[in-house]
C-alpha cells in the first residue's frame, strides 16, 4: 500500500519539476491545460511558466496573432495576470523562435492550425518542455481545432473547470450568448458564459 502511494505521489509531482541543469540530457514532454472559458487555463499556464523562470530556465511563450482581446502581444488571463509572448500566425513559426529554450508555452492553442501537433512533438523530442493551454470544445460542444490530438500525445493533461452561471455546478462548456455565427468569435463575458452539461443542452432547446 505504501509503495503504491509513493509512486502515485511521485508521478503527480514530476510534472511540476523543472528540468535540472545538472541532467546530462534534457528530457522534453508535453503538458495540456484545457477546459471551458473562464476556467483558469491561461492562469495555470502563466503559473507554470513563472515557476520555470524562477528556476532560471529559458522560456518562450506564443499565442495566435488572431487573439488580441486584451493585448496585441502579452498573454493575459481573465484575472488580468499577464506575461510577454510572441504572436504568430502559423504554428510552424514557433520552431523558428524556440531555438535554445528550455520551456515553451502556447496559449489559445485551439486557434492554431493542425500542424501545431507536429510542432509540439518536435519541440518535446528536442528536450523542450511544452505547456499548452486551450479550449477543448467550441461553442457547440465539439472538439476544437488541434486540441484533441494534442491531448492524445501529451504526457500530462489537466482539465480545469469554471462555475456554471445558471446552477453553480462545475462548468465544462463555453456557451455563446450572441447571435454571431462562425467558429472563431472573440469575446469575453459579453459574448460567452460557462455552463455545465445540463444547462448547456437546455440552452439549445430555447
């Protein structure tokens, strides 16, 4: 029993350990933080990146250039925490900027092209820790962009939840409250609300 508990705890701890400079060979891996809007995905991404900075590691953060809601360049959470980033239009550009870094952070991954999956695999195979944050489903509740494939290849997946604004349960859906159509509609509380499964499906019956 003790042995099982020890190895279980060790497995949980290892995802938060930064690669040591004393390792003879850097080992890379992929972490995905996913969930609905207002669930704290970007907040968690920033937290992990700042831990890497405290460990004196070289970091680089990227976000899709289409996302300029809070800032043209910075990654900004709903709680107004921010960190500098590099906006890129295509995921392949990440490989050009990530040379010589220890940790790569990628925010709003759902907006990137499907090539992001191979980009992240390439980075991890080069010994880089890759931390990805993004919506796992779109406003219709369907898997969003490259996120499902990224979750499949990741060593670690963390699913975070918001609070349903209708009933107070854990929310895992981003319900669009506007009449705008199209997969990508940027917005905040003026355009989206977090809903649980039941309330989300109820919203389509109205």
